[in-house]
């Protein structure tokens, strides 16, 4: 491992752990305002959606809204599977299977 | 014992098929101090509820390894990144930046922005972990991922008196960590041998996994408003540099969800009068 790689990993580790630990470190000393506490439950779905939608509609950094886009097809089928089965494993497995089938067949 | 049984129905959605014999297996646990068996039960349940997400992390880890192998990063550095940084999305972006010969400072800054969402996750878990000693908070923070968060938050929010819910998070963390190391390693080894492994598009694993994690949150109208707004905002902020759009879109979603919640509450109060 080169020195530059070591610095990069040390830096990435410091910021990543820093972000994850910052609030935990202060946990017993801070109190969140009630409205802030109400807003917490919206965080996970908002963040995950903001990452997912562009990854599906612009898989290679360019708009591709058509059934020729295997990412979009996989996402739509896994969404349908998730709503119908309410089963996480089925949601992921069907999405991955749809993607592979699309790549192999189309 | 009551606590043991009610855990068996825990996270109906997140876990795969529950055996109807759950409570029987709980009774078969060999005699141990009851505290120890409760901890172990939480730990094992956390691991089990995370199993589906391991499938999603599998192709993601493989493709990370394959991209890292072709990016010019040494194998030791690629594995060290998985072991010490342990953040899939940012590792993925980092090896892309390494291949494009980006300066280290920019890579670290991008990592910071991509991982800012973890600050929001830790804020959500804060009320549940604040009474634990630092020797618990430090490892749980290090292992905090999207997947472990999504599984664990449902466990913490369930109304039961278990004092060992953090053992559940530890179980989920361990499963994610070991699984990630394994597939990254295989991706690195195979990536050198399979030409053009990146063009397979295994990165589809991330959106598909995230869709599975989003669905159980969307149970109310305000939550649906939040998700739709965050999605729309993520498409409108694509031009922002360093993935900042994710943060902006997330805040737009949260604000719209709060607003919708307020409107729903006001309407409910009005109808009750």
C-alpha cells in the first residue's frame, strides 16, 4: 500500500466514523427539540429515495426513461414485488433476477 | 419469556418467512442465565432479519472489488478500505475517483458528503442509544450502515420492554460487516480475472435493495408525500457537485413530510370538534 493510499483510507475512515459517531458521542448531553424529533422518522425514506431514483433513471449519468433501461425495469419489478409480497428477500431477489433476465434476453 | 415470544413476530416485514415454531425453539434454548439468553436472542434475531439485505450487498461487494481491482488501487488498500471505512456507496465512488486520478483531498471531501446521511441516521437512533456506555456507542457507530439502520430502527420502535435491543443492532452489524468483507475480497480476486466485470451492471443491487428498505416506511400519507418530494427533488438537483443533491433532496422530502403531517393533524383536530 502506498503512502497516498494510506492517507486516503485514513481520511475516509476519519470522516465516515466522525459522521457516524458525532451524535452518539454527545448523546447524553444533547436534547432534540420536539419538532426535530418528529422530523426524524422522515429521514430514512427521504435519503434512500434521493439516492435510488437518480441511480435508476440515469444509470450511467444520462437520462434513460424507457423499458430498454434494465435498471428501471428491475426497479419497477422489485417495487411491485415489494408492495405485493411485503417481503424483503422477494423484493431484492426479483429485482436482481429481472435485471439479469433483461441483460441476457434483450 | 413473554419478551422472547413477542420478538418472534418482530419485524414481520423485514425478516423472511417466520417459522410458526418460533416460540418452541425459544423454549429449547439450553438453560442459561435468562439475561444471557435474551441478549443472544436479540443478537441472532438481528442477524436473521438482516439476511435478505446480505443478498443485496453480495453483487454490490463483488462489483466494488472488481472496480477497485481495475482502478489502480492496490489490493491491500482496497481491502483496507472495506475493513476500516466500511461504507459501500462512498467506497464505490472513491474507487471511481481513484481511477480518474482525483486528488486525495477531493476523495475525502466527497466521502464526507456522500456519508452525511449517516448523521441523520444516528440522530434517529440517538434516543435509543443515549443511555449505553461509550464502549457500545463506538462500535455501533462504526458499523452503522443504511442496511443495519433500516432493520434496527424498526426493532427500536417496536413497543416492548426488551432492554437488549442494542444486541439486535450488533447482530445486524456483524452480519453486514462479515458479508461485506467476503464479497469485496471475492470481487477483488475475480475482478482481476474476469475482463470487463464492471459492464455487467451489478450495481443495480443498490437501488433494488434500497427499494426494499423504503417500502416498509411508507405507511402513511405524509410519508408518501415525503418520498415523492425527495424523489422529485433528487432529479431537480442533479447538477449540484459532489452528490450534494442527495442532501438537498432529503431535506426537501423531510420538510414536505412534516408539512403534510401538520395538515393531516389539523384536519383531524377539526373533524373531532
